[in-house]
C-alpha cells in the first residue's frame, strides 16, 4: 500500500466563524447585532493541520470521528476536496459532529464556544483501529492533549504498542489552551518525538515563563533526538532539537482571523521536517504558513502550495 507522509488523528470539527463579534459590547437580551460574515468551515487539528499539509504537497490522511449528521457530511466533503485520505474517519450516530462557534473580535483575536460531540468517542479501540494507517505513515500527529478524555489515560500504553509495530514512525503531540494536567502529560512525553505547545500552554504545563527553560523542561522527559518547539505568537517561535535552539521572528501580516494559526504552524513545521529542511528553515516555513493562515477567514483559505510558500521565506 502507498506510504503516507503524515496521518493526523484527533479532532474533526465543524467551525461556524462569525466576524466581527464584539463580545465586550454584546447586544441587549433579545437584541440583534449584524456581523460581516458567518462561515461554515472545518476545524480541529485533523482538518486544520491535515488540509495545510495537503496544500503543502504532503500525502496526508485524516483519522477520527464525526457524527452521522449534516455537519459531519459537510466536513468530510471538505477533507475529500482537499485531497486527504478519509478512510479512517468514522461516522457515528451516537453523538453529533464536534462543533465550535468561533467568535472573531474586530482585531482578529477569537474565542470559542465548543461542543465536543463525537470527539468523546475517540478511545483506545478507535486509536488501535488506525494502527495499519499509522504504520504506513512517516509521521503521526495526535491532538489535542486536553480534549481527548477517553484516550489520554491509556495513550502511553497505546503508543508503546505502536512503537513496537512502527519503530520508524515519528509521533507529534498537539496541545490546546488550557491543556490537560502535567501529570497526564508526563507519561506520554517519553513516547513522542515532537512536542510544540504555545507559550501559554507551555507555561501552564511547566510553571516556567522563559521559552528556552520551557523547552529544556520538556526535553528532559523526551527521548534523545526529540524536537521541542514553543509557539510565541507575534514573537515567532523557538525550536530546540537538543543540538541547537533557534528563535525565529514571525512574518508581518494584516490579520483577518487567527483561527487555526497554531495548527497550520505545526503543519509547516512537519512539512519542513519531512522534506529534510534544516531547523532554521523549518522554523521559517512554520511561521510563514501560520502568517498566511491569519490573512483569511478560517484555517485554510489563506494557505498556498509549497513552492509559493517556500519562495517567500
């Protein structure tokens, strides 16, 4: 069977993006306030990271669950249209598709109103059913740590089994703000190769504030050769592979919507690693992809193909 560059496992979400929503000055109860646009798009790490990877020319598969409903059908079609392998996406009639109302403030920042839906059904059985797919992938991203309640406790044992079956597979873990507790993360870190939380997520997990110290804190719990990244928002990012630590500035852009910026940053990083780029170029590529994401509504509309992206580093 064909080898895949990456499989993305975890949250498949229908995002309803409303812009702009001034939540600091809401309408009175029963009142109506017009917004510029309300857009249905795909969200969650499977969609945001997976579609970005596909746009960057990576052979990518999606793995997770949706509900047997109209939102699930719509998101599944979006993934297919983006060129992802969706053979490991299951539709369940036990819960609705995971969905989020994304309120985008006038300055581009956003907050979320979320129902987990079918995500809560992602358990050990669902993960193990994907082992064949994972084994023929060069890289696996799992997300989000903090939003997989039925999987987190058993994930270390599952990753141990997966390591035995696919020893060359590179495993990445994505996080969400706020993340789950450090006590749940500690048994997982020794089994993953890439961990890149945001500054806020890293601070909550480590109790530290300086990015270099945060990276060292996580690295000491991870295997030799693992990559730690800290996403620093407007300050770019830090990447530390145990040999060198690189800080790279972000690209200045006019922000339309920051939805999915962290996920698409992760896609840029993994694309660079899979293509064998050096660490500094991987950091620039990740920042460039995230910057492109922020210039359009939703996580995917602003993204470009690899040639158009790498030419603007």
